[in-house]
C-alpha cells in the first residue's frame, strides 16, 4: 500500500514523541525515587546517631540482653527496624527478630561499607523478613577500633504507595503532554503535507497536458518559493511548447508542400515520416510505419539506404520507379541515428539531356561526312591554287581541321558520357603513359621553348584502368598546359599516397581567375577565347579529362593563381 507524505511525517513525529515521553517518565521516576531514598538515608543517619549514643555504654559492658530489650521497645516507636551487630558480624540485638536465630551479617553490603569507618547503605531484598528494605549501618568506634555497628532499616512497602502515587501523577502529566504533542504533530504534518500534495496534483495535471495549471500557497517559506518556481516553469514550458507546435506545423507544411519526396527513416529501418509526394512516388498511402524496403520496393533505393546505414555517410544516386527517374539523396543524421531521403523527379531533365546527347551525336555524325569532303577538296585545290589565293585556302583548311577536331571530341565525349561505357581494364604503368604523352607533345613545347619535366617516385604501383583512355587524359592535360604557357616549364609529378596514385600537371602559364575555376570542366568553356581560337582548341579537352577520371573512380582538383600558373591534381585508386 502506498504511504502518503502525511503518514510518513506523522509517523516520524509520533515515534519521536513516544520515545521522548518514555524517556522522561523513566528518568523522572528514577530521579524522584533516588532523591526520596537519599532523604530517608539522611533521616536514618540521624536516628542511628541517637541510638549510638544510647547503646554505646551498654555495648562496652556487653549487656547484650539489655540492648536487645531496649531496641525492641525503641524500634516499633520509631517505625524502624534496629539491629546491633558486633565487629565480627554477630547479631546481638534486633528490634523484630531473635538475634540468636539470625546469621552472621559481616558480609552484608552496608556492613562492608561501614567497616571503612563511614556510614554504609544498601537497598535490597531481605531474606530474613522476605521484604525489600533500605539499610543504613553506622560504625560504633572506641578510639580507632570498631566495636560494632548500628544498622537501621525501613520497609519499602511503607514508601511504595507514595512512589506509586508520584508515578501515577507523572504518568498523567506525560499523557496530557503526549496528547497535546500528537494533536500538534497531526496539525504540523498536515500543514507540511498539504502544499506537497497540491504540488503533486498540479504536476500530474501538467504531465497530462494541462499547461494552465497553477499552485498558490499562503506559506511564506521554501514551499512558497517552490510553488512560484513551478508556476514560472509551467508558463515557460507552455510558451516553448506553443513555439514548438507552431514550428512543427510550419515544418509539416513545408515538407508537405515539397515537390520532392521526403522520407525519414529511424535507426531500426522504419519509415517514421513522409510527405504526400513520397506516397505518390511509392504508389502507397500507408508507407509510414513500414520498413523502408517494404514501403518503397526498389533495389537501387534499398542499396543506397543500406549503404548509408552501415557506413553512416551521405549517399546519392539515380533510381527508376514506374518509368520515372529520380535523384535519390540520402543523408545520415548522427544526433538521432536517422536517415533522411530526398527524391527529386529528374525525368524531364534526363529526357532533355538525352535529346541533347542524341542531337550532338547525330549532328556530329552528319557533319563528319561534309567536313571530310571539304577537307579533301581543299587539299586538292591547295596544289593548284596560286600564291595570291593560298592564304584563303589556309584559313579554310585550318578552320576545317578545327571543326573536324570539335566533331571528334564531341563524339568521344558522348561516348564517355554514355551510361555503361565499357573500359578495357588492365594494370597500367602511369609513368610510361606520361612519358609517352610528353614525347607526343614535344614538338609543340619546343616551338614555344617550354621545358618538359617528369618527376616520379622510384616505386609507383600500377593502377587498374584503360590505358588508351588514361593516355587521352594526360595528353589533354599536358596539351592544355602547353597551350596556356608562353614561357617557363611544364612539370608532371607522380607519387604514391596511401592506396592512391597522385599525378600533378603543373605549368607556369597565365593561370586561371578564381571566378573561372568552377567552370573550367564545362563543355566549350575557355578562359582565354582568343588564345583558344589561335591554337585551334575545341574547348572540350578538360571536359573529356574529367569524364575519364570519373570512369576510373578517381578525382581531379585544380589550383591556380593568375600570372603564376596552374596545377591539376589527378587522384586514381591503385
């Protein structure tokens, strides 16, 4: 059974009250009894001195019978038992008993104490008369010698009624004090328990959602402070709860209005939140509460989420659901060990991209034939044209070659962008590929008086890749470095770091402005358009480089300072 705070406080007070009352009763009674016995001992001492004066001469003359007769007369008159004992413990006179029938009293406590020359007293049960008695013995001295003892004793039955009366009086007073204390304890316990009970009831209502509950106490103590703090706390929490509710509604509205599908997955893999768009994508209005693999049955989606759950990283990819293509972005939330997934419909973008790719491929194929014919006719006419018109033929030839290069690069780029592009994978020595690429471009560097240099670690591991594509990559990078360097040198460094091979192509050319760094890998984007046209560049070289790096699961970074040069860093896994 549950014990209330009132019961606990009252029980504690009652234990203390009863304990104190019991101690007071015992202590008071014992103190009064001891004090009363001390007074009796003083009275007996005075009587013993009187008897001593009377019997001392008779004891000297050994008139034991006369002494016995005297004290048998005197004892009843004094209402006191008188016993005369010799120094050896022999009883020679007694006011109540025949001394000849009494045993030796030398071992009596009061006699032993009096044998030291001082009065001796003892409170004990008398075996002679079968009653509890108070004894007082006074030594009878002759000079320094003790001739005997005068012992006086009182029957405690004569004083017990008085002690009992005192005990009853003290017990009555204690009972009155006890009753008053209990009533006070009940009142005090109730006053202490009431505010606690009020606070408990208020906190229960607050826990049930009643944020308007308040506690008002008349106390002017810590309980009042506690109640005021409780009222302040409920007010603050009500305001915070209101703000949170408002933010929750706002967030819910934002999520619901998203054109992208939003799915929140907890650490057990259960979908705990999704918007209407996500339900439409899944084709199921009841995906909340289901496992992610059950709510959205798509192998690619499941693979992305599993990857995020196991590795606790962010992951993205493209998935196809019901003939629609979605960009799936899954992010890990460390605070609650949850995953949030965004599904953007990119079907139209993919269709446009496909149309664009098809257009580029078709146009490139269509342009290749007339460009080849134009180039053939130009070369035929070149041998027959006079010097006056040869300059025009050179211009036509140069631009025809540029168009052919653009068409070839477009076809190559389209091939690289094609999903599922097949690579001829084998173990490749990058140092050899870089040296071959430099040899192929030596004539261009020599024309501009540019120094070409290769710096490679002694032990560079082989990489797995397509040797032809990797050679295209470094030819384009080195050619680009030569193209934008007027003087100085182009350096290619090769080293191993962890499980990657890192190749850096550094030039001392014109550099790239900071605002152009993010766009250098775009198609047809050139930093210096006049230089590109002059050198016959297509604007597709770096775009081709980036796609080749991506096909090999690598990474390319660029650092550049205008006027000082550029550095392209290619990182490829071993």
